[in-house]
């Protein structure tokens, strides 16, 4: 049965009534799985949730915190890598010294991985401090909020959920970087400086950071074509939640250009992440889960 708490969550997240069935069919069993692993894991379990923009990873991470507390008395926290974006000032500096496209948040190279690692270090200790502030990035302002406005949480936690569209993203092979894949790359990165910089970090700093994950859950969208449609819907929901006016939203052309920043890494993830996932949920064109696959390595846990 769906509790009143979860019904309120569905309403708050502007999800359809049918999402109750999704919770019962797919996410209650997922919570059971996580509970079993958590009970045999010595340290707090770091669970990554990856999916293309608009796939539902943020919703899933937040939902699992509710379910685990309500049904299993497991204390968990949800962290988004989006909250670790570099500040506007830091990205502006990168845009001047490396490439202008790094002014736009999103791709590897625009996150503060040192700060993210520091937070995970504290959360990954069972007898950690009584309280901790977590950074918060305001997408409407396109900047990180000042420290005094960061939300406070109370460790220790049994499970740490870390969600991001580029989580565990593999680097591309060098030769595939040479050919632009969209208008943004062709016009604004013709010789590939920006995309080589992003790819280089996926091989090094980001690869090291991703090794902190104990388990990887992937929400697999049917194709890149759905990313734009679902991201556009996500923009509208965000606006309604924050009571933004229409002129404060990304307009269609602006959103299309924005998504082109993510296209290369996203397409590579769609191709390779199914092989990297410990638990894979396949989505159909209607944004519904149709299958779950567990990896061989995961089944041995």
C-alpha cells in the first residue's frame, strides 16, 4: 500500500497517479534490495543513481529516502552532484583560461570535486559529526548559494545517494572526439579544445571520484531524442515549483543549445552505461519502467 507520506510526495513532485504503481512494482523491491546490502556493509553505502536529463533520477533518489525511512528504519541522505557546480565566478575564470563553453554549468569540468569528496569523506564515517551543511546550487540564479543558506543534515547515515546525469560516465576514445556531433560543437568548439578538456577529466579526476561508488543504479532512456522532450518538461515543473514567470524560463532555442553541451557525454552514456550498471531500469517512450536488470557481479553480493 502507498502511505499518505508517499502520496504527498507524488503530489509535491507533480507526478501522475500511475506513479503509485511504479513505486509498488519497481521501487519497493529496490528498497528491499538496498536494505539487504546495507545490512552487510561495514561503512555507509554510497549508491550512485545515473540517468540522462529528465529521466527521473532526482525523484528516485528523494523517493528512496522516504521509503527506506518509513518501511525499513534505514537513515539515508540524497546528494546531487548538481549542487557541487562551480560558482559563476569560477566558471567564468575557466571560460577565459581554457574555453568559453566552460562558462555553462553541466559538463565534467564544471564541478567542485574536491568539495564533493570532502562531503563524502564526512558522510562515509559512521560516527561522524552531529551535523553537516551541504552545498546548494540555485539553478534559477545559476550560482551556488552562500554558505549561510546551505541546508543542514544530521549524520550518521546508513546509505548515501549520489545522483547525476554524468555519474560514472566513461571517457570517449580519442579518435571519436575529432568530429563535431552538433551545431554547438561545430560553431563554438571547431578544433575540439573544449571536448578534449572534458574527456580528459573523465579519464582522470572524475574517474577517481566515481570509484567512490559502492553500487550504481542506471535509468536508461530509450534514446537521446527523449532527453530534450523530458528536459523541457522538467524545466516547466521547476518553474511551477519555484513560481517563476514565463520569461524566466529557458525558451525552446535556449534549451536546445543548452542540451547540446551534454549531448556527446550523454550519447556515450546511453551506449555504455548498461554494461557498467549494477541495477538497470529500462524506460519506454512514455517515461515508464518496463524492465529491471541486475548485473552478474551485483548478484554475487
